[in-house]
C-alpha cells in the first residue's frame, strides 16, 4: 500500500532533535542509506530521554528494548544535509511505548521519512517487563497523539468507521460487573481525554479517581446523607445543571427517558421507595469498580465548562475504545459539601459531576435502555450548500 507523505506533516510532531549527516552515511546511490534512518530514530528518542534525565544509559534499572520497528521513505536525504527528527508517541502502555519519528529536511512541511518503533521497558537484569516510571510517563504524556490521525496504513474510511462506531456505541450504563479496572487503564483514558481542546489551552479539569476501599468508604459516607431525608434536604446543587422551569421540548424528553428507564426496571409511577432506591444507586456509582469526581477551579468561567464537557466526552469515548463503559453523573453535584470534605478537595475547586467507569453488566435490564435523538434536520439549519 502506498502511504502519502502528506500524512506526516511537521505540525504533528511534538519534540525535536537536529542531526548532522556524515560522509559515510551516503551509499552507492549517493543518498543516506536506509539503515541510517534507524540509527537516527534511536539517537533522537534516547537523547530526548537522556537529556530529560529519565534515562541513564549506564545506571537505569529499567531499559527500553526495541521489539518492533518500521519506516516509510518519501524523499532522499544526502550528506552534507542536516536533518530534523520530530518525535511523538502514538501509544503509551503500561510498560511499552510506541514512538513515531519523522525525518524532515530543514524548513520542509512534510517528512522525508516516517518511522516508528516500540520500546518495551524491562528490568536491566531480569529482562522482565516493568511499568514505565512516573518521570518517563510525565515526559511522554504530552507527546502522545491520538493513534488514528496518521497511523501508517490506516485509511480515513477505517478511522471514520472506528470513531463513529465508538461515538454511536457510547451509552450511559447503570449496572457494572465486579471486575477491576487497572490504574494504568484509567491513567491512559485520562491522558487521551486531556487532548480535549480548551480556550487558550486552559485545561480546566481536575479529577479524583476512586477504587477499592476508598471508593466504598466514600459511597458509604455519601449514602448516609442521601438516605436521611432531613439531612439530604439540606444539600443543594451549587450550580444549575437543569433549568429552574422545565419547558417543552425538554420536559417531554426528560419524561420520556425517565419513564423508559423506570419502565425497564418495572418501577410504577408513584412508587417513591423504588425510585429512591434507583436514584440511590447513583451514589454507589452503580457499583462500578471506579468512581471519578470532577472539579473545576472557581476562577474559571462559563467557557471553561464548555471545555470540560469535551474532556468528559473524550474520557467516555476513550473508555469505550478499551471495552469499558461509563455513566456521567450530575447527581453528585447536589452533595458537593459532603464530597469536597470527604475527599479533601480545596475550597477553590467546585464540583462539576461524577462518572462511573467499569465493565457493563450485559445481563442488567437497565443497560438495554436506548435513548432516542432528534433527526439532524430538526436541529441543524443549513445554508449555502
Ligand atoms: C453531565 C451529565 C450528567 C448526567 N447525570 C446523570 C446522573 O446523575 N444519573 C444518571 O443516571 N444519568 C446521568 N446522565 C446520563 C443522561 O441521562 C444520559 O446521557 C441521557 O439520557 C442520554 O442517554 P445516553 O447517555 O445513554 O446516550 C448524565 C449525563 C450527562 C451528560
């Protein structure tokens, strides 16, 4: 398959190294031989790590071994030119990293060659895989690009099919299996989500991630309040998520979804006890193994809440891409005082919402809820086509 050079623009690379060519790099055809490019990839990435202090070639206990590599060549380079190596990371795993390196002639917009290699980090002595160190992860996270944008060999049609399938496949899930989600997976999801755009790159998100005992303790503390009508009545939303006065068509949509959920669960109109019990499940994150609590700095304004929504959606889609499901939950916002105290959240942070994250229980009837959407022509008004 022919890969177009235009899939590798300079703007897609995030860290840079400049490299001289040497007399001996040229082969009998008068240009840099293909094997030299692989030396450039190694040199570029390792010098980035060494300069940042996250790799000591002689001392580091964890070392990166190359387990896969490849390169596409678009234009020749010859001694005595200088080349620029652009670096980005297309996958940051638990103990592996997929680096992509573009070789550019100075000033050129598209790569002369685009390569990649996968490092698996192993213990220097045992050669067993080890998790990426925190400093290495911190260095590489800002270099991560979404893997589908310019993956060699991936067509736009394939990208579109995947993105649409994941977007359309996302649903709010309200029953989860008791199957753990690793910290590395949540880390990865949040890292991908943080590629969300935000006005002047403000990145307004902060998140508390709970699992295991801290999660259970948190839910117990909250449910003590939720279960006591007197106490519960003293807690109000700090911001208005819903309108003060419901009007059509929003009221109709709200009713439709409410009754559809209760209908599936066999909850009759007026059955306050079962409605409360279902609502209460919010505060146990619907038994998900991971609970997320999102906050925003109070100095930020409405625009940052727009950005926040994009971040939340990104997180939900990144979860889907890993076989996980979510339920965004504004319900937590009512109990912001209990929550900020329980999680020691500073006063300057305001609670936005929570989110349940885990593996959906396919047998749970509430997870079969399908929510309708208006047709595009009902909300989009086209002109000039
Ligand atoms: C910010 C936000 C807050 C939400 N809060 C809750 C909540 O507290 N409890 C709940 O069960 N669902 C909550 N939902 C889920 C909505 O009910 C759901 O997105 C909507 O009905 C559309 O269904 P779908 O997500 O399955 O497509 C929330 C959704 C969003 C976007």
